[in-house]
């Protein structure tokens, strides 16, 4: 009886929770607005194309839809006309015949001509999509769980390298089963800390690969989608004809943070691109650390926290507890609290789900993040500091 009395109150509580969730969801929907360079509210068709390839894809799509619609109308029109006008109730009797050479020829030739009419423009566009010759700028794109690495390897800006990570605060995303504590922004989940910058009306070649699993670099407004496959090098290109920011995402299921791996390309004028290249190179020069410099523990911990937040927190969590069954905890880890040489080797070369950071982080960054983990949470490693010179020596 006690349980029976509690039942109405439990039901009321459930209904209130459901109503609260519904209200929150309704508020989120109402706050959704068009994203400039990204998806629009109630968008029924493709994003506005800003490259010739994207325009051709859009035109081919409309052509195919028109042909399919015409076939649908003709076929079903004849079928329904025959059913209605030649039914038994009107006195019609079924015809008795075996075949018609004319009909046989017609329904062979007509579909063949339709297929040719559809294939010609599609083939022309596919061939153009693969022509990466005579590019002005070449950018290598490396997919990794769960961020993008960019290296400008040819053309103006050669030598620029950076990582691009989701910049939407976790407070806007919310924990599993919990509502976010911050209002979601206009570019929720499609904004990054470092955007790819390219000049307008310049042919940009994109070379894709991956460090771990298959990713896919996609910008709908460019009509561009290219898989990034570990151990393989693929390429594509685009030539944006309009200044602005254009947004996409990884569209290949690549793990638990797949939804948090956006792509943002900022197309600027040629003059603004030169300014960006100069500032980016100065920024890289300022961040280039001397691997022979000796750091204090506090300096490395402070630097390491930033490196950990940008690169490690997705798998190992901010509290160092990891993800049970997927990613090991660093808090209380035998590797972290053991000899530092083993941890240096693991971070440099990776193991199992742990990717290699050898080509992604500098010696100072690796030394800093290792020092941070060895001195954070409940960890009290005896060898509590790693200097950049030790990482440099381990690379050899």
C-alpha cells in the first residue's frame, strides 16, 4: 500500500521532468538560427554554392530530379489512365497478343538515351573534381581523433602548421542526460579555435590522410568531400569565388567524438591573406621553443594543462579518469607514476587506441603535458619532471 501511495507522486515527478525537458528542447529549437556559411533552418536543398564544382553538382542534382519526376509522371500517368479507362466495369476485355517489336525497341533505346543524357554532365563534373593540377596553394589535412591538423606545404603560406579543434564550450553541450548550462551559440558544434584561411579565387589543393581511423573532410558549400584514410594520401581541390566563412564536418563515423569534429574555412581577399600569413608565421616563430631550455616544474605544469585540455581531455577526461573500457585513466596510472622514459615513449609512439604525438606536438609540449599528468590529480610520481631535451633525445 505504501508503494501504491507513492505511485502518483512518482508519476507526477516523471511528468514534471518530461515537461521540463520538453520546455528546454522547445527553447533550444526556438533559438536555432541560420549559420552563415553553414546549414540554414528548414533548409530543403543544398547550401548556396560558392565554387564552380558545387554549382555543377547543384545543376546535375536538379537535372536528375527533373528527369526522375518526368519518368514518374509518364509511367504512373499511363498506368492510372489504363486502369481507369480500360477497367472491366466499362466493358473492356483484355487484349490477346504476345509481343511488339516496336515496343521492345522503344523501351530499350529510350532508357539508354536517358542514361547517356544523365551520365555525360555527371562524368564531366567528376573528371573536373579530380583535376588538382596547377594549384596555387597546397594544404595537407590530417584527420585524428578528434581534431584536424593542417600543414601548408606549397604556395604562399608554405610552412604554416596548426591544429584545429572544436571551440564550442562544453557548458553549451551538456553532460550525458543533462541540459547545458550555457545558451547555445549561432555556430554550435561547427566552430573551431583555428580556422583554415585561404585567398578568394585561388585554386587550393587539399591532400588528406589520417593518423588513426577513417575521417572525411567536407565543406558542402564547396561541393567537396574527401575521405582521410590512414596510410593513404588522397587529394581534391576547391576554388572559392566568394569571401566568407564556410563550415562543414567530418562525415565519416570516426568514434565517440565524431559529432565534435567541425571544419571551418575562412575565404579572405588576397591582401588579407598576405596579412594572415605574416601574422601566423610570427606567431609560430614566437611559439617555437628551444628544446635545450630548462623549465621549472610549475612552468611545465602550466603549459602542460593547456596542451592536455586541447589534445587529451577528450579521451582521458578533465579529471583524468578516462573512459572505462575505451580509454585508460591517467589518475593513478602505473605508467604515469612509473619511470618517465616509458611514458615519453608511449606519448611519442602511441599504442593501441593511443595515437602517436611525435609529429603533432613539439618536444616542449610533450614534456609539459607529461609533467602535468605526473603532478596532477592523485599522482605523485617520483620522477615528477620531464625536460624537452629528454623528449628530443627519445626521438632519436
